[in-house]
C-alpha cells in the first residue's frame, strides 16, 4: 500500500478528502502511519480509515437543553491504519497505538466499566464494545495505529473523532457497514458518558460521523433528528477560520456546569426538565418573577437559548437556499448573543484573561464592512473563536490575529462532505 501511495495510485482518493494542494502532504502522512503500524504489528493487510473533526457553527450551548445545533465536519482528521486481529486469543483484543499517547490493549471478553480507566481512552474502547454487545451488534479484535491533526484543545473535537473511529472500524470489520452513522455517534456518546465519565452531548460525534453541514434537533434525546445540508463552502468564496487564543480550560468545570444548570433551573419553575419543554411566551411573561427566583444571569441564558434555537433553524434554511449573506448575519448574531446573554466568552473569576474577547474585538475591527462573521467557538471561556472570512482577506486576517496570539494560532479550514470513511 505504501508503494502504491508513492506511485500516485491513490491520488484521486486523497484529493477527494484533502484537495489538490494537500495531496502530497497527505501521501507523506499516510506512508508514515503505515510504517509506524508495520513497526508495531508487522506486515499485514491493512485498510486506512479517516474521521474528520468538527466545528460548531450555530447552537452554542443548546444541546444540553434538548435544543437545535448546526455543525460541520472539517478537513482536519484522525486517520487509522487498521487490520483485523489474527485468530485465537488475539481475535478478542483491540490494540490501538495513537501517536503521542500510550498504547491501549483491551480484551473484548471483559466489557465491565472500570474505575481505573475513567478519563482514559481505554474506557472509550471498552465502552463502545460494551454498547455494541448490548445492542446485539458484532464486534471483535483489531490492531490500529492512529495519527490526528485534530489537535486536542482546538475546539474541533479530537475526542469525538477517536470515538467515531473505533465505532466505525467495528462496524466496517464486523457488521458490513450496516450500522448508521447516527447510531455510531450515539454509541460513542454512550461510551463517553457511562465509561469515560464525561456527560457530553451528541453534537460532536454526529458531525464527525455524518460529515458536511448537519442540522441536529435534540428534542427527542434518544433519537435526535438530523439533516445533512447540501451546501459547498468551497464555492462560496469563504474560508472557515479557527483562532486559538491560548488560555487554559483548567478550573472551568463549574462555569461549564452552570450554563445547563441555570437553564434547567428556569425550566424547573414551569415544572419542566429542560427549556425545550417550555413555551417561549410563558417564559417571557414570567421574566420578572424568574429573575427574583433564579437570578438575572439565568434569565439571560434562557433568552439566549430560545433565540439560538431559532437561529439554527434559520441558518439551515439559509444554507439550503444558498443565502450565504443571510447565514453570516445569523452567525454574527449568535456570537453577539453568546457574548452578552450566555456570557461564556471569559471567566469572571479571572477578568484580566480575556483572550476570546480580544480575538473577537480584533476580528470585528479588521473585518468590518467585509461581509464576514466571528463568534465564540465551542464551550467558551478560553480556547478558540471561529470566523467565516472571504478568502481574499484570510492572509491579512491571519497576519493581524497571528501577530497578537502567535505563529500557528490561526487555522484555515474547509468543510468536508464525507464523514467517517475508508479512504483506501
């Protein structure tokens, strides 16, 4: 396979996933991964799987109250060189070595959750197999080497890409690819919740698994509705830019937990579990009482929730109709709402550290009048912002932003139409 890659026999496959400009770099990356696999496991028949990262586009902190989200798969990915395990005891073992991390070796005959594996990748692997067993799907051993340019902490969901990769490989090797992309995403979420120990939503895994722009409605949490949108960002003249502002997510758990908690506190006043079950007119009619009972910030966050849900629906329609200017206005409005009402742009405990605020201010100043839009990306408080920038201004934008946040702080991305897939 490495020789075929060198000779260009897989060029068309690679162009489809990475584009003409990045094909040669992809060839070097794939060959390096194959060589690493061979050094670990010997010469074997292999396949290579790719799972994209994802970017949240609209729907900031709505999923945990069963709201709506618009997300997109991006052209950064995790690749896995994979071979089905040999017979005998090895047939029940999943061995995964991820570049930069310790290797995992899981015996799939033992699928009970282990406290010692909490917050470790081994918990994800064991949890996915456990869920496959509960659902009656087939599973078994495989060997894999993975490498990812979906950088941890980038807000592009490297963890979800790993979860989807494990589920996709088991589906491909043992189930003939018959399990849907949405179910693979749900299995990954289950493993992260029940085995890994993190109460995540389902947006990240769904976008990584399905690919493209995808609109997701979590009204029915056990069976969310999703629609893959037919929109090609590359033909719009825009790039999706991610800016890493630095800062640490350490000690932010309380801030993240407060957002769903305060929204659910508002819902509780109406005898409901989540805001999705509350009618907006009823909420609006009771704001005076709610601010006394729950506080002003909880009311503001609920206001963000209701407006953001509407923006997701409008954004999906704008993309389907090819109204990119209207879509950009909604992205800008989403960012404004997150800043003023959701209030997840900086940590109030550390007011001197406002990297996201600064990046947004610089973006607003530099992109004014240029039909662009910027917003907080993902969880907030620290990390990254997102901007849709006309391609002709990307170099100038990166020069200004990079001059403040450092070389390598800016990424120019495109939206990838394919979700998890076998590349070769």
